[in-house]
């Protein structure tokens, strides 16, 4: 199992419409990638370890797939659609990381 994390860096100038992202963008992603998507979580940044500092990321979406290949095959054909929608919820591009999930 792998986890694809899309992390949106935070700063004073970041605009991020969490409602749109949660209720429009992520459901669109889920619908288009279909059954390849095994799980979806959304983290909305609240704070950092230092009081008064912004969270490092305004939002992080975690998408679970069986394999890198399953992610690439289901996500790849829709990449342009997903990228074109960013302007509807943020002025910052997400940073994508693919991780192996290990249960301890």
C-alpha cells in the first residue's frame, strides 16, 4: 500500500478555500480515479510547534493506493484536469510525495 500526499505550503500570502477543496476538488479526484483509490484523508493545518506560528502546510491530502502503478494509471490520465482546478481553491501549488505505508 502507498500513500500519495499532496501538501500545500503555508505562508502569510497563501489563499486556500478549504470548503471548495473538501467538497468539490477531492470528490472530483475520487470520482475520476475510481476504485484505484483505497482511502482519502484531509489534514487542515492549525498551528506549528511554536505558538503563534503558522502551520507549515495549509492543507495536506492523503490518498491511498495499492501501488505506485495503480496511482499512476488512475491519476495520470486526469492530471491536467486536476491541475487546472487548482486556481479555484488556491494560489499555491501542492507538493506531491509518494510514500510506502508501513504498519508498526
